[in-house]
């Protein structure tokens, strides 16, 4: 297989734990207890586990809370916020277990979460480099009524209907069962806002969501870790794409479930989110996609930026997009060097990986996202 972005993970230690769980925190004192309590409650049976928390320079006492209340956890207190990508890399660079589980600090795992992932990876064989967990929205929902649409109640619409958040609602909705990439280059959560009790996707999926997944340490040693320059958003799609180019596969483990407080640690729709989401989509396509897909996506971005200025007169959007393009241009030497390196060592042609991309479909209502 092939080498890629970031430092390589060390060789697995046969005398170490079976799995290392890594969670990255930033000003998350109000979230991290539920996450770590969920890890304490894991039913592991014969699976051995260690937990690492990387604190990205929190100012709210998160690191002190973890050190005082969870002494069994290895704490990496980093003075600077290096984002989701860089924070995870701080832990992944030293992991010697056979597997590593990524878990968002705003996610609470089911008691069988870790053992389910480890056993599924053991059964899958070495060609499967990663498995996405079943990530459900922590909130419960009830069916929306006509009165909800006429009022100020927030209604969300997914593939199976319209829903309203309700503490005692009978319905759980899916956040993600892995990442897919559309043929226009956009990455999306598979299953977003689908009813959890009716969502039964194929086991194979393009990539994993960094919110909850397991990775094979030997595969990380082969292709490298997250690209820390991305900071956050699309870093999981990038690593998944590099794994695919190296000849690995990604699957979904339906038995491994977490409840996720969606956007509790970062706000979708914010300028911060939109900047990193837009820039990193272009960056990942530059590194990993065929020249045709990369070129079409970049051209479309330039055209829509011009349209925002000339037709819509949306100056705030234009300023954001110019920031995105400026930052993207600054990253371009790194991205092109990575593209060459990935291409030289790829075991699967880029065009063959892109056969896994899906056509754009109807978009679920984004009203749930803040």
C-alpha cells in the first residue's frame, strides 16, 4: 500500500491494549463528562482499551476537569488549538494499539460501542482500514403537524418526513452512518435526518465520519494521519479518500451506536464553519480527485463567487469567498506536493475511486443546523 499525508503511526504493540479511544476537546467542560462517563460504562468483555483526551488549549478548565475526575485517562494538554485534525494527530502519532477509535467530545457511546467496533474489525480482515459507527442525533423527535409549519416551531425535513424536536418524541434521526462524496465533489453524511429505525444502508461506504469511527493502526502507518493544515471539516473525507487510493476499504458497523449533540462543539452555518468547509472541500479535491473533478469544482466556485458579487450583490458572501480563495492559494504548494506524492504511491486509480461517488440528490432540510 502507500504512504501519504502526515506522520506515520507507530507499529502496533502486541502487548498493548486492543484499542485506543481518542477524543479531542476545546472549551468542552460542559460536554466531556457525558462522553467520558460513556467510555467508563463500556461493556468490553475481553477487549482491552485505553483512552486519550487531547485538550486543544481550552480556557474553561476542561483539562483540569479531565485530570481530576478521570485519572485513568491519558491527558495531552496542548497549549494551542490545532483543530480536530491536528488534535487527533497529537494522539495518533503515539498510538500502538491495533485499532484506534475516534469519538467526538459531544458524543455519548452506547455501552457496546467499543467492543462492537473491535470485533467487527477483527472479523473484517486487513483490507478494511476503517469502520464508521452509527451516529444518531441525541435529540428525540415527533412528527410535525400543519400547525407546526404555521408557527415558530423549528421543523426539520428528512427523507422520511418532517419532524419537530420533542424530549419525549418517539423517533430518533440519523446524523451519519459514514461519509459519502457526491459527483460534484461535496461530502455529505450518509443517512442525514433519516429515521433511525428504517435506515439500513449497505455495509460498504465511501468514508468514515470523524464523529465516531474505528481505524486500523497499520493502515494509518501506511497512508499517514490527518492533514493538520485542514484544521477541521473534510479532514475525515481526505483520510478516507487516501485510504481508498491506497487500496483499502471502509465499512459501516451498525451495532456501534453513539448519540451526538450535533454542532455542540462547533456551529454549522457560522462564518468559521463556512470558511473551513468551503476551503477544505477545494483542498481535498486538489489532493485526491481526478484533475477533471478538481477543475470543475474550482471553476464552479469562481463562477458562483462572481455571481454573488455581480448578480446578488452579497458582499458578505463575497468577502468570505475571497478569504477562502486566498487561504486556498496559500495552501496550494502543499496540496500539489501531496497530490504528487499520493499519486505516485496510489494502488487504485483516481478515476476508479470516483466510481464510488454518488449523484447529488434531494437535500434534507438544514433547519436543524444552527
